[in-house]
C-alpha cells in the first residue's frame, strides 16, 4: 500500500510524516460560552442524530446551544425530526442544500451524524465554509477520507471534535488513572474482547452498517470506539496492523431470506424476525419515510449483500512496543467487554457485562494482580443514561463552559483519524492477508494541532 496524497501543491510543501503526540489537544476548538449561545446545525436526522445530538441536546443544553438548522437526504425525516426534537426555530433543508443552510443560518458548529461513509463530505465542506465540526464516530471510513479531513483542517484552521463517548464511561477514567499512575509499570500487552449479543449484534446487519461501502465494516464503525480507547489509555500511536475476519453467521449463512422483516414470508420460523411496527418512533422516523429514499430500517440480516465481518481478530503494534489483540463477536448469548492490561509490574483485568441471561447486570469489575499471591478487586457502577451515562458527559465537556478537560478526554481529528485507520488497516489486512503499516496510509501536517 503506497502513501496516498490528495492535496494541492502549496499544501504538499508543508506536510510531512511527522506525527504529533496522540493526546495533543486542538486549540480554539468549538466551545460554548456563558455570554453567547452556540448556533448549531445538525446534518443527519436519523435515530442517533435526532435523539443524542438533537432532542437531548436541546433539553439539557439550551442554556448554551441554539439549534438553527436541520439537514437530511430525506425531507420527510428531517421534518419529523424537527418536531420530535422540539426544534421549533430550526430551518430544515435537504442534503443538496447544505451550503445554503450554512449561508442562511450562519452556524458556529455543524454536528455530523449521517451514514458513516458520508461524514467526510460534510466535515470537509463545513470547514471550507468556515465552520467547526462535531462528528459522530467514525470520522472516516476510507484512507482517502482521512487525508481529506486532515488537509482541510490544516488549510482552513477550523477544528473537528469527535464524539468518542466511551472515553466518558465510568470505567474509562479509572483505567486511565491506574495506567498513568505507573502501578503496573510499562504495559507490555492489551487484550480487548468485545461481545455483542444476538439482539444488539443483529441490529447492525439489518441496517446500512452491514454493508462495508456505507460503514467501513464494524472494524471501523463499532471498533473505532475501542481502538480510540486503547490509543488514549496508552498515549501511544499504532504503527502496524494485521487482522483476520469473515462473515460467519449473518448474510449468506442461512437457507432463506427476504428484503425486510415486514415483507418476509418466513417470520414464523426466523429467530431474527424483528417487528418494527411495535416502535412508534421507528415507524415515524423510518417506515413513513421509505418512499423518499428506499431505506428499510428492518432489513433482512440474511441479505446476500452483507459483507461486514461478524467475527474479527486484530493485532496492533504500538510505537511504544505494546501489543494489542482485539476480538469482536456479534452473535453471542451475552454482551459486554473483557479488557486486560499486562504490565511489567502486574496485570489489570476489567470485566463489563451489559446484558446476560444468568443474573441482573453486574457492576464493572476491576482486578489488579501484582504477583501470584497479591490481588485486589473492586467494582464501579455505570451511571444511568445512554452508554452508561457517557452520552451526557461528552456533551457536558463540549458545551458546558465550566467543564475542565483534566483527563484530555475530548478527542480531535487526529484521534478520530488514528482510530479509523486501525479499522481501515485491519480491513485491508483481511482483504490482502498482509500486515499494514499506518505510516503508509496518511501524512500529518508537521505544525498542526489537530
């Protein structure tokens, strides 16, 4: 794989492969003030956009935020989202009128929550029009997209913030504290196991996430959360990636299929049947809008076109010598994570169950073992709310002017690109059977604080 270059001659002169520290924070990044509300527009008014960055944003942060514009490829969906969010003063636009929305509403920040593959178009165009960006993860799904974002941010001086909410789950600052304390010594290896149960796992394959051309695969869409966490925990850069993966359960691995659940003749014998009509919100947000864009929210998980891997193993080598082994399974009987850090002075095991069939959800368990006779164990409860309260905390840090970023949890474009690149490199490794070096994928500006 050769290094990709997509920048003009004048910019090429100031770009090199030097990489700034991972936790380098973007200067002058978007932040609300006590004196003046941020004027915000939202592009992508699906479930995540209209709820997390829409309704709950206006409900909890109206002291600092004003929603002035909404944009979507589906004109019915954007009108429904406006009512659902309670954004009475927001003007609505179709995606083709994005530039017009920026011109008429004059926002301070664009929030991007579209289908992953199209994040780059709105991130780049917003910066070109002089507006800062908040993007849902992943920031990009392809190498070329990563380069476009880096180059545009460097040229325009605008800033991108990435919504890596897993940095804000209660266990994450605690893990970071232990690792930074030096209690375990130098970290030699990290083992990260991601478990998705059948309910959650299958949900990705009935949506656009099941197609690599839209999501970049779950190694990008889902795992970018986890790769970012490890990057942040270690304060290190990935340098080499190798992976294995396949579609082992969903897609073609079944004897029957249909277009979507509502039209399926096999509902009485399919254990993946999902009745979308039982959700008023899903009906209003998607089903009643199908005639505009042809998107079926209750797509068949056995679709022959599904190519997103449902089982993967990824190995990453970091510039500080640490090894990461990451596994992802999407059709288990329970859901959670098991993360282990092996250091020169000890080991930390972190176990999180989100859903399991044998008991009520247990607290997050952290065990620190120093030798064969010395160990201590303690637990942490997650906060209430989406993603263990993390969705609220990431918005607190972005929009509340009183919040301090003492742990450097706020992620800029560089962190977003690094997380995406691990997933993209893993996908390339699966396709080619070869190791992929991160330095061969993008170039970072030398004097840039992304």
